């Protein structure tokens, strides 16, 4: 899925800014990313196998 790195909140320019777009799988776009945008901290596992706290 195409995801906005920074929430656009209706900003037309930010919505279409290619530097603000990233690819996410549907699971993370619809779960972890939504929690982060609501202000919750989310722990994810990095490529090295250690947890990373983001958000």
C-alpha cells in the first residue's frame, strides 16, 4: 500500500508530495501505522531481530 510518512490532514500538496510516500504492507498500514498516528507507541522488530520503539 502507498502510505504517507507524515499525515497530510487534508493538505493537498503534502498528499501528493512523492517524498512523503512510502510502501507498506496492508497489515502495518492498517494496524501499527494507525496506532502511531493516534499517538500510541508501537514496538516493531528491526532487521537485526531487536525491538525498535517508534511513534
